[in-house]
């Protein structure tokens, strides 16, 4: 009845857009700004008042949007999923067939955690309101997939990833297993989240143009299998057959997916998992040949890392949602997602423009380079395919040595150890004899000290010699060796080489681990939001890591030279060449006969990579031609529908028609920019799609008809907003 404070709708609208454009800008920052402008002291209770008013404002916006969706017939089930990205999902009747009808990526992120209010020792802060969003898959639906993984005990809370079992006699060695390399692919015991957080992050799905499709909360856990399973099941239901999905552990998750309740449906629909291009280079090389986008036909230049781009923006939202209620956290995330999608739509034609130019440039450069190299090396396209097949066969055939051979390798090492212990014992006895010859010239104290030292050294050496003798005898009994192998003999030399190769692999593994850690630290050092102290700690760690890498290089070179024939040494400069290229695995398994094969030679490997990049570039152009037609047609159809609805509402609901006109001005301006950019793509040298100049006349006519039908005030505002765009379109028509 007697209000003491009022917050205008303009202020709320301004805060909404500021917060969507800059997620760090919180309600507290807005209230402090208003207090400064009104020359009043800041009080914390103002945050609560502003938050309550903002909730009501968003409620009003929601109801208006619902009425607009009903008028536009956008309220059908899954309408947003089917129409959010016209380049991906606006299907045409006569479009060419693509290897993948739709491409998405999925991933989890733990930045958007929410603090559990009950951990303060107080009663949990309850908020019965439920945020409304068609992005979200609720927790109950996600938990239906909790026990989908075959390896899970139905009575436990584990939700592990699955991978092909490793058998020493029939499967590749453990080094070809990706699960052990990734924390989010590990067992549940390695994925527990701090109990202070209730929601520990989000898991999302996005299309190849980075529109957000679906999301769900990760509740008190890391990345479990149930989250991608829930999202993929929904995507398969909506989008149907011939889909592709990139995931940073897609290699491990594919087995979990195949054993799930809808695994057979996914197989029948031709669904294909893969690993994103960035994460893929950190997997072992055998995994890359099967799961990396560069080797998958039909992928084009789809990187599969769209989620990382989304998270780079949503991370800024974490500070304002960490201590919010569940309702306000979902509300903020929904606002951020909707603005993100609007922003991606506004830049969609620019995405197509940049990718088309890059694809044309790649085709031109790679074709020129490969033509010269094929002539010089006398290669054909079939040779590059053969090189890839030979490399895959080599990696598939890699197996651990049989158990008996591993024992023989250990036997050789124990023989070397026995020889070393015998040499130490001989040296100790010789030193003791020398000490005895010097006794008459020494004092009694010196004699006792010398005798004690000599006795201890001899006894210690003899004890080690006896231990080595016992170990050798035990190994001989296991192997059934009647006569002890001679050092330098044929059998000894054979397994001595295998033992040296094992040390070489260990040195290489250590070097690879240090290099990858260094790369992760370097990437973290450049992230925005990293505090000064953390940057200093990372810088010091890099200095220590550089020293460790230098020592690891030295150890590697020692073992590389000891091989027969020796491997090439590695220098500090060479480390950059091995960055995320999977070449460490090739070095680790290489033998002299492999290094002599064409596919293992650096020059041939480089050209093979160029060949497959060329194939993907050509596929990218084909896909972009389809996406350009889809976007142009969607713009045309949207123009027709919007103008028709505005005319109908002008008589039946003038207020709603006015709001739709207001929203349509921005959309029409964006669409006109899209038409301009698509026409630019059509004028590129090398463009192979269908030029859409005939559609420009239709769109221009619709814009001008809108302009004529508006009243004087709307016509003046609309004319100012679209004058430049209309002039450009008219110049194209002329």
C-alpha cells in the first residue's frame, strides 16, 4: 500500500541484457551501481528486493513468450530442438544425401557447481519454485540410465565406463587403452566430487554450429555414463538416423552405449561416436586412427569441440550461481543459454562464410602440395589409403609378449644382476685383501676400523650375491632351464634386446607424461580468470617441468642408443613436433622392420595426413553447400510466417502484434545480414553450391510489404532499422 522502493522495467530489462552479455555482472553489482547513481549507501537487503522484482519481470517475459509461441505455432513438442539451428536441422526435400544427417558434441563441465546450503550447519534453504526450460533433462529421467553400464552392480551407485577387455594373448597391450589416460573415463572411485556441492556441474549437447540442444545437472558426481546416455537417447528420438556425436572419451563410451538399453536402436539408426579433434590428439595413435574426425568419412571440418567454446563463456556465470538456490541457478543458466543461441544465430552466416573460405583454401593448398609430392615420390591416392590400413594392421597386431617370454626377459635381467653382484663381491674381497696388506703400517685403532669396514662390505656383497643366486635359481626352475644361459649367448642376446626395449618404452612413457603435463600447464596459464598466485605457481612449475623434461630426454636418448639398431635421439626442439600428434605411441612400438616401411617414414606420414585433410575439406564444402541452402530457405519461410502472423494479430490482439513486431525487427535485420553474407559466399571463387539470388527478390518484397502495412510510428522506426539493409538488397536486385 505504501511502497518505499520501485524498480523500473527499463532497469530490469537493462540488467537482464547486461547479465546475459556479461555473466559476471551480478545482481549485487547492479544494486551497487544503482546506489551510486542515486547517492544512497548500499545495503545488502537491496539484493533481495531487486532479485524478487527480477523474478517477476522474467515471469512476465515468460508468459509473453508463451503467447507468441502459440501464435507462431512454435509450441509443439521438441520445436526448439528441430528449429534452433536451421543449418543443421531445416531439412529440404531435394538436398543431397550426407554421410551424417546431424552432428553433435557432448561434454561435461564442473564450473557451474552449486553450494549445498545445508553444509553450513543450518536448515537447507528450500525454494519450491521450478525453473521452466526446454533445455533441461530432469534428474529423474537421467537416473533411469544409472545402471545402463553392463559392468555396474545393480545394488551399487557405481556408473563406470566400459571398454574392451584386455587380454595379453589376444588384445593390444595396456598402453593402447585410453580409459586409464582420462580421469572422466575412470571408475567411480576416481570421480567423487566434494560433498559440499549439490550440483557438481552440467552436461550438455550442442550441434556443430554450437547451438545448445540439451543439458542436465551432474549431481554430486563427476562425469558418469548416465548423463551422455540420457542426452543421446533424447537426440536419437528427435533427430533419427545417421547421426554423429563427438565426445572426448567417445572411444570408451561407445562400448557403454552399445550395451545400453537403446544400444541396438542406436546401431540400427547408424549412430556413430567419435573423439573431438583437440582431445583426439591426446589419445594413443591406434585410437586416433579409428575415432579422430580426420579419419572418419563424412565429418568434414567438424572439430567436435563445440562444448569447449560454450563452457569458455558459461564459466563466467559460475561466480553468480555458486551460492544461488536451485531455482535461481537454473534461471540464470537458462537465460545465458537462450542468449548464447541468439548470438550464435546472429553469427551463423559468418560461421558458414569463414568455414567455406577455409575449406576452399585447404583444398587449393593441399591439392597443390599433394600433386607435387605424389609426382616426386611416385605415389597415388590408393597408396595413402594403403599406408593407413598398414598402420592400423600393425597397431592391431601389437600384443604383449607371452607370459613365458616375459619371464625370460626377467631372467636375463636377473643374470645381469647376478653378474653385477659377483663383480661387487670380488671387488669387496680384493679391497679387504688390500686392507690386510696395509695393517702392519697402521695403528691398532686404524686396523680395527679397516677390518670392520672390510667385513661389512664383504658380508653385504655376499648377501646380495646369495639373493641374486637364489632369484636366478628360482627363475631357472620356472623356465625349466637345465644349463644356465651364458652372457652373450644367442638366447641371452635375443631377450636382452627385449629387455632394452622395455627400458626404452619406460623412458618414452615418462617423457610423454612430462610433455603432456607441460602443455596442460601452458594452456591453463593463458586462461582468463586465473589468479595471480596460481599463475606464479604454474610459472614455477613450468621451470621445474622444463628441467625434468631435459633429464627425461637424456634418459630417453641413452635407452634409444642402446637399441639394436639404435633409434634417433630426441632434442628439446623435437618436442614441439610431437605435441598432441600421437607420435609417441609409434616411437614406443617401433622396430627396425617397421621403421623401414613406407608408412612409418616421416615424409610419407605427413603426406598421408594431408591426403585425409584434403578429403575432409572437400566433404566440408559439400556439407556447407547444403547448410547454406537450408539457411536461405529457412529465412524465406520465416519471413512469410512472421508477416502473416503479424497481420492476423493486428486485428485480433493488437498488443501481442506490437510485441511481435518489436521482436521481429531485430530478427529481420539479422536475416538480411545473413542474406548479404550468403550472397558473398556465392561469389567466392570455387563456390560449388546453388546461388540464391532468386530468393533475394522474395525477401525484399516481403520487407517492403511489411514497411507499407505498418502505421506511421512503426514505419518510421522500422525504416530506420532496415534502411541500409534494404538499400543493399535493392542494389543486388538492380
